[in-house]
């Protein structure tokens, strides 16, 4: 059934809180205003599909369990998180300048989503046709390709969102993507919790991989139908030029330096859940239904918190970053406290840190994206996004050292380190300017 324009406007008004008769089109091209409801709903559908796909075949839960179940070497399993983070973030600087040369940037995301779908299909094929070590190596390499494609799509996504979704509605869009994706993930987690075997069957992983691939393909189609206003193609730069321009931003803008520092510290909230899972397993043991339980916890976190984070980010992305970092700090402290009294604590209580950790992660993701899109100069938004993501990718690669720390001093030591990084990131975010009050342009010369 075709959705009429008036119905699209009504759905948009409900989901975004924007009166369709007095629509706000702040910070987007004037001729894009009439397409805002349609673009909002297409972007929302894209996000729902990708959020569920990320949970069904993610490197911080499903892929590690899958590789372990087929007997792949532990060394390969340990590479998954650093490969995903670094692969998706570091190359972004190389493509940001190239994206400038194209009037329509949505096709970069469409191509990236299609590539990610293909990678998951190939993973499914290799785990049923190759020996464990070969399959594990192939999955890691395919994840690298998957992650690089994700990085390309991320740069395009930020730019397209900045051109098609008005300021003041972006946080609600990002939170809506996460919340509805969370509902779908909750359903998937409940289904997985019906699994009664001690270990998940290989057929289950095939279903998860192929289901995620279908979702990525659907997301690519939704993004392709976005009504994007053609942008300027001047100013394209090479990777070296982009790097030089990015370093110049770091040198000239104290605010941007602070943002990068906050981004680095708050990255701890985005990589914490696997360490939480390891800590709980060591403190209280793990059940056969841990896979489904973790999906349920993260899903509930997204459903409950994402609308709140979205509304708060639209009001103050800075304060949303501060608060999400604080939640991450409290989560780590609670987890260590429960671990200290593991014998007296019921197993279900350890689900609370998963829930709070998911809330913190959702807050960090929504707030940092909204803040940067709101505060970066429009013409330089791809550069600001790509350089900050490349910087964060390097930090994520270094976060692999937390695994070394966990192996030498215990997982608890890694959790303590995560608490410290989250606290530092929250404090730095507090020192950032509000959007519109000292934006991330070059600092004024001293008088």
C-alpha cells in the first residue's frame, strides 16, 4: 500500500514532534524542506534495519560465540573488536575528500550497505564449508572489509543527514532508529532465549548471518530512495590534504581538541559490554542462554533510553555526552560491587549492568553524533566527521591493550580502566561549548 504525502506528514509529526504545518527547516537547504517527512521516515527505516542487523551479527557477541563454537583459534576471536572499530573509523579520512567530488552522497552509503550484506553472506558460506582455522581467518578478513564499508557509509550518512534532516530533529531521528531497532532486537533476544541447548547450533548462526545480510540490503534500498539535494563538488582533497586539514583543525580549535578528547574517553562506553560479559562469566558463571540475555538487555536499554537521549541531545548534545559518560562510570562501579559479593547475589542481578551499559552506549552514540553535526561548519562537516572518526579508530585499535590487561591482571582491572576513561571523557565533554555558543570553528585570535 502506498503511503500518501499527508499520511507521511502525520507519521513524521508524531515521530519527530515537528508540526507539519509549521515545519522547522533549520540548517538544511531551503528546497529540501518539503522532503523532510519522507526523508525522516526513510532514514528511520534504514536505522531500524541496521540496528537489528548489528545485533544479529555483531563482533562483540554473535561473531565471537560463533567462532568459538566452530573451534576457531582464540587469537582470531580476540581480533574481532579491534578490527571492527579500527576498520570502520581509521579509513574515513581517506574517503571524506573523495565524497566531496560527488553531488549526491547517498550512493556511498547505499554501496556500503550492499557490501556489508555481501560480506555476511560470504561469512555464512565459509563457516559451513571450511576448516575452523580457515573459516576463522576468512571471517576476520571479511569483517575488515565489512568495517571499511561501514566507515565509508558513516561519512556519507552524517553529510546526508545534515542536508536532509533539520537541526533540532536529528537527535530524535537517531534515538528513534535505536529505539525501534531495540524493539526488534528484543524480539530476537527472546527468540534466542528459547534455545535450550548447551551450545548454539551452527544452523542458528547461519540464520543470524543471513537475516542480518537481508536487513543490510533492505537498509541500502531505503537510503537509496532518500531525496537528497545535490551538494557542492568543489574543495575535494586527497587523504594527505584531509589529514593536513584535520591536523590544522586540531591545532587551531581548542573546542575541537576537547571534542576529540571527550570522544576518546567516551569510546570506553562503546567497547565495554564484552568486558562486562567476561567479568560476569568469571564472577558468577554463564548460562546457555547468555546470548539471548545480552541481546534482551541491550534491546531494553535502547527502547527505554534512546528517546530520552534523543530529546536531550537535541536540547544539549554536550550535556547528553556528560550524562552518558556518568552512566558508564556508575555501571562499572555497580558491576565491580556485584562481583565482590557474587556468592550472595542472584544471577539475574548481573543483568542490571548489561542494561545500564547499553543505556550508556546508546547515549554516547546519539549525543556525540548529534553534537558534531550541529556544531561543525556545514561546508566542512565531512572533514570534521572523518577526522574525528579516524582519530577514534586509532584509539579503538589501542583499546586492544585492554585485552592484554585483562589477561595479565584480570578482567576486573580492565573494568577499572574503562571506568577511568569514561570519567575522563565525561569531564572533558563538560568543558565543551554548547552548539551555537563557540562552535568548532577556529579559535579567535587572542586580543
